[in-house]
């Protein structure tokens, strides 16, 4: 069963990158959780180098811009 944090992060990602494939979305969520993200508020601390291996640089910057605005 998906935790509230996992669901919340998925929603945050899909609101910015709606066309991201489900597999990539799951990998991305798993990656930020493994790096210590415990809440939606923690997403503002994610850096480009943390997730750029999973998504393209522009997608990455879009996400980080959205997350830093929280």
C-alpha cells in the first residue's frame, strides 16, 4: 500500500510533468525517498544532481523550480 508521502510526491511530480512514464515516476519517487525526503516540504532540498540521472535536465529544472516555490 502506498504511503501518504509517496502519493503526495507522485502528485507533485505529475502536476509538473504529466507525461512522465509511470516507471520513471516510480523510480524518481523511490530515489527522493531514499535520499531522505519525508514530506512534501522536503522536496525543496532536492538538487538537480540527485535526480538528473532519471529525467532530462529541463524536466529536472521544471520540477526543482516548482518544488522550491513551496
